[in-house]
C-alpha cells in the first residue's frame, strides 16, 4: 500500500511539474511572439524574451540581444513593460539615461499600437504605468528613470490626450504644471 501511495505521489508531482512547464512555455511563446511581431514591424533584429518570475521590472541587454520581462505585473503592465524594453532595442540604446527612457516610452506607444491598441489607449496605458510606479515606488531609482519627468515628456509628445483626473496627476507629480488645458 505504501508503495502504491508513493508511486501516486511521484506521478502527481511529475504531472504538476509538466503542467507548470507547459504553462511557462505557453507564456514564453506568447511574449516572444509579441516581441517578434514588433521587431519585424520596425525592421530590427530579433531579441530573446526571458520571463523573470517575482519581478516587476524589465531589462534590455543589448550585447546579448536579450530582454528580461518581470512577470509579477498585470497583463497590461507586462505589455507596457515589454513594449518599453523593446523601445530600447528598437532605438539601439546602450545606457540608461533619462532621455533614452523618454524615447523608449514614446517608442513603446508605437509598439502597443502594432499590437492593436489605439494611440490614445497606448498613451493612457503608458501614462498610467508611469504615474503608478511613481506613486508606489520602484526598485529602479537611480537607473535613468525620473517618473514625473517621463510622464511630462509623454504628455508633451501627445498633448491631445488630456489627463482624465488632473488632480490625481498633480498629487502624484506636484509641480508638473498639469491642468485640464492643453499646453500652448
């Protein structure tokens, strides 16, 4: 009886492991497929997407042509993160400077459009992510990011999409000069 129970336990563990591996492979294929679609659209070389569990951050490593994608995000958060890191790849960035982060955000808007979002949806998603990271904190402080500056830059690039809640924006990024009026 013990031998049968042990055999069933081993089979259950193997089946669970296979299920977990199949789920990981399906997720990997999904995100790699999106990356391949974007790189083909923009005419740049392929990049390998590596899923990183228990992380909310991403990283593009140019020399390895690899992009780490934190999976501890919502699906929309992962889409934006992948689009942003692809922005670095598409633009050929090497270092993490604020200007390059801003360019990657703008390129991410275009990547999100390749994946089927409207320009307005893409801009709002990017803006909401930047504000959320500013509000909730980030482990990336000091690596080229200034969330409020990036949000303000995105707004300047797409002035037609005014914030739905300017008070919320001003509370998160005080002094950003946000109003319901479009900039001149």
